[in-house]
């Protein structure tokens, strides 16, 4: 039986293997051009499967516009661009890759944290400008003995917690969907959100973007943090109120920020974060390694192929589980 798979993920490093997996399941591949709701709804007419990236809006309206779709494969961990409840309502299976890039993102979060703590970008810019001054990066503080708060305690945060222990940091975590016993197994103390803000020297954000988490880190949150606190975000830009973050950095409510994600990507040229000495910004690249790209394309293709062949996928997304 022939199937049609619409592909909107552009991270694939091993297209031959992905194609082989899908073609073995009797699938023909069609590439989505423009990543809009209208273009996607049109492309899904008669399609059996969709493999999507984070930038493609798989909304309730899109899903309602097709009566042939069996499976949506999210090439990544987060499913905030997919209306999972609407998919469930229409009998469409959603799969993702929950073990994707755990090492890459946790390492990148740690890298941003250390870059902020050790003033690496400041020193680099000063040295390139002809300065040779140890004071250019002041103030700096050690990591050992500091308290690191993890907002969210999924796979990435758990991997980061293990890495932080080697630096001698005390680790807290806020996650209403993970019990204290699980956190204790990782040497992490469970706290509420207010406790996380008040006690943490460094905060690393690892929560998905939903309405309940949009703008969670707002002006009140930054005001509740220590004046020298470092905030790192490798999850979704919308979890932070960006205007509030800029104001907090300018006013000294917090110390520094390391960001791999922003509210608007790419950012406007006049985004203040791009010119602030106290902000380090990378272009949503925490997920990236050659190995992660290869593993991702294979994993999502295998699960989509399984559904098309009437088999149980390895990584179905539970519509009743809000944080992953």
C-alpha cells in the first residue's frame, strides 16, 4: 500500500537513510515549501503522515482540514507547535524523539552558564579590541558552592544536573510534574518556583512552551532573583518575557543572561540583547551536532513508518502529559 509523507523538517543530515526507512514502509515523500498554515493544510490533502520541525504550525485548523492524516512526527523533543489535543481528537498519532540531543543541549546550557560566569565573551571582545586587562570581565564568581536552579526536570535537565555535580554546585529543580523522590535520585532538591528564584545563583530553563509557561520569567520573577543571578535559556524563547529580561539586565535586577532561544527568531537587528555586554546569544543551536541530526532523522522516520504499517510507535506523545 502506498503512503504519502509530507516533510517539513530541514535538519536531516542523512536523507538517504530516512528515505530508505520511509520507502520501506511504502511511502512517497513530498517536501513542504512555505511553512504556513495555509501551505501546510494544502500539502496535507491526501497525505498519510507529516514529519515536522519546530517552525511549522500544526494547528487545530490544519489538522481539521485533512481526513487522511494518520501520524505527525515531530523531529525533536518539544511539541509546542503541534496541537496534540486536536490531533488526539481526530485520531492522529503524534510521535516525537524524547531522547534527542540531551547531551548537546545540556552541554550547551552549561557552556552558556560558564561563558556568563567567567565573562568569556567580554574578555574576548576586549582582547580583540586591543585591551589586555583582567578587570574587563568583572565581576566573576566561582561555580563551586553556588546554587543552580533548574526550571523543569526532564531529560535535558537531568543530564545537566549530572554534569553540574562535577563542578561542586548545589542543584535545585522546579517541576510540578516530577516528584521529589525522582529528583533525589539525581542529587537534586525539589523546590517551588518561588524557592527556585530566591535561592538560585544560576537558573537554567528547560520547560516547554504552553500558555501556562508563556512569560513565566517576567518582571516579578527577575525582581525576586539575586542581583548577580545568571539566567540561561535553551528551551523556548517565549518562556521569558524578553522586555522584562532586558529591563532586568539594564537595572541590575539580575547579573547576566545566556540565551540560545528568543521570542522572535531570528531577532531584529536592533534587539538590545545583541549589543549588551551582560548577554550571550547563540542562534538556537543547542540541539546541534552531526550525530544528533543523524539520530533524529532516523528515529522519527522509524516511528512514522511504524504507524503507517499498523505497528505501535516507540515514542508516542501522551496528550495528557503537559511537560516532557
